[in-house]
């Protein structure tokens, strides 16, 4: 799943983009990797739209894990979002998730819940 997410975000590798407000996406790969590793086995729906990660599904039991991994709750969209630490949003939540998908594209990933097998 991380490889698929990374492939979708490959345009955001070190030094490849800088936004008008000076954000450098160089360190985003490490942030992204840590965030995805923290939630990968929770059985949640993970979606990549542009350079943001959106999480939905049965998230209530996992909200502390999501917060700890750097995800923020987006009440208008009823989803969790992850974005680079230095990113400043200009829209202030005015777009629906469907408008975001239309503008930036979307890759959906359904993570699996793994059960530990005891020996």
C-alpha cells in the first residue's frame, strides 16, 4: 500500500516542487511514510488526492491513532486528512471532497486488517 501511495505522490519527491508560498515538499516522503505506517493495518479507506491523504471508514475507534500519526479531522467532509506540515491551505475547507477529487484526481486504497497468528 505504501508503494502504491508513493507512486501516486512521486511528483512530490525532494526538490521536485515548490509552491508559490515557498513550501518545499522535500521532507514530505518521510512524513507520509510514518503516517501511512501508523494506520496501514487498521482496515480504513485511504485515498490520495493531490498531495493530501484522506481517510474514511470506521475511524472512530482509531481516532487517537490517527491524531498521533498527524491526521486532522475535517468535519465538513467527515474524513481525516493528512498534509505536509508546512502546507498552508488557501481554500479554508470551501471545497467538497468530490470537488477536490475532480480537481486533483484520486487514488483509493482499501487497507486490510491483519490478525496476528499465535504459534
